[in-house]
């Protein structure tokens, strides 16, 4: 397994599955630029008849049923394609690199591109419509290929290169799951309700995490001694809220990682952090704290990252006291992370009360200071409006007052 792929997967696995809760703060940097007002976008993945991503080739849009290919988008090695197009209804066409001129591999009619939106459209050649176009001999060959792939998937000697290919897809899927809310917002447009965005975001995230779960289940069978694939599986199951399975797989990863000679610190820490996320979500506060502490000790160079994950995990679980304590620890390790101050302030604010005489909020000690520090570090952040509202309702200044000059 390549070192680069392993480290990328570990980096993603060390954070709990919180994509939907931290969309703006954690993923806006990865989001695609929205389409121009008079243009739309389209994106998707090409899946070949064997059920795996189709590498390379070209996806095109046609306004005349495939006769003329007007807008062309290259297909990546992981099967992804995307690009801009004018609004309209198209036939979407896939051609492989060796497809003869005037021929196509697959097409889907009635694909609509809407101005200002990013349409999602996969070209999935496992669908019945595509299989029905094949000749009886081609269908027989396809079934033989599927049978061979099934056998290869369960073969304990499956090559490391095949697992690396799966990890390429897994890394892309983790990013797509993290970007689910941004994608949903772009697809639905500015007029969408929050409920609609929440629903589509959940669908996108669930689909990506399910695909990861499927790939990693195959790969842990192929190489059950590699802790990284168990971490990937646990990460997906945690995101899908299959916490018992996630805990079991993170423990398996940790056991394997500790038996390595020498142990890889980043792998041990990722497994511990995965356990910490599971325990935080299942309200096992002491176990979560112990796991995140073990992660920080196992990989001291990245201790601040694991402590930040700890605070985020409790914030996601709405465990207010635990999130305050975790935020304080993380702030000591990295005092420049704005989100940590918001997590602290949010946890403290749940003990605020209303003064019956002034009708103002009375914030607990340290709460207003934490809100102000968040606004100082990230004045345009995703929680800036919330922080400013709390301070306003409490009659507190939004900025730290300047010290009085000494006379």
C-alpha cells in the first residue's frame, strides 16, 4: 500500500464523522466555485458494467441525441467528471479512449442542466437499461467478468495495487461526504429550504459513506493485517452511525497497529481517535477522553489535531460540559483555532439565564470572552452571526474593549 494513500486516509480518519455539522467551517475551502449565473454545471462518476469506476475517456453533452458532442469533460482515473454547460436538456454520452469515431459506449437521455446549479448525473453501466442493449454474447461475457471480480474480491492474495486503487476512491468519497452540504446547496439553489438542503445533504453523505463501507469491507477481507483499511471501514461505519461495528473495527485496527514492529505512530493515533469519536457520540465521556488522550500521546507532533477532534466530537454530540472541557484543552495546544472558542462559548451559553428586570441574557463567566475571541479570529466565519447575536442579547461588546490608557 502506497505511503501517500495511507497517510491521506489516516488524516481523514482521525476526525469524527461530522460533515453535516461543520460544513462551512471545515469544508468551504474544498467546495467547488458556484457556476456563473447564466451557466450550469454537471458532475458525476462513470461506473462500468462490472460495477467499478471506469478510468479515463470522455463524457459529453449532446443536444441532438448523441449525433453532435457539444460539451466534453475528461474522465479522471477514479471515474469522476465535471464541467460547466449552458442551461438545457441534453443527452449525456460516455466514450472510452479507444471508442471508434462515431461510436459511443453509453448514453442517458433527458439530463437537465439548470442555470446557477450543479447537476449530479452518474453514468452507471450496471443499470438494466444498459445491460438490455448488450447482445446475448456480451451479457454472457459480462456475467463471467462479474463472477471473476467476485472471486478476486474474496481472494486473500488480492494485490496491494488493487487496495491502493480502492483507497483513491475512498479518499475522494470522504471528501465528497464532507462537501455534501455544499453540493446540496449548489444543486438546489438559493430558494431551497433548510429542510430540503438537510435532506439532500444526508442522502449524498450516506451514499458516499456506504460506498466506502463496501470497498473497505472487500479490502479487509483481502488484507486483514493492514490496520489502515480497518480504520477506513470504522470511519465509514461511524459516519453511518453503526457505532458497535465502528468500535469493533477501530479496536481491530489498534490491535494490529500496536503489534507492528515498530508501530506507526500516525496509525495508532488514528485508531485511537476513531474510538474517541465513537465514544463521544455514544455519550461515553471518560472513554472518549481517554482515547483522544492516547491519540495525542501516540503521535505528539499532531496532538493539537486530535485535541481539536475531541472538542468537535463532543460539540457534535451536544455534550455541553464535555465540549467546554475539551475546547479548553485544545486551546492550550493551539490557541489560534477560532472554532475552538466558539465550541467553548456554545457549551457555556447553555447555562445562560435571562435577567427578568432587563430581559438581557446573563452569560456564564468566560462565555462572552470566548465569543469575542472567535469573532476576532474569524469575523466572517460560519458562526459569526450566532456569536454576535449572543453578545448583543447580553449587552456585551462584540470586540474586546481596549485597555484604559494609564495617566
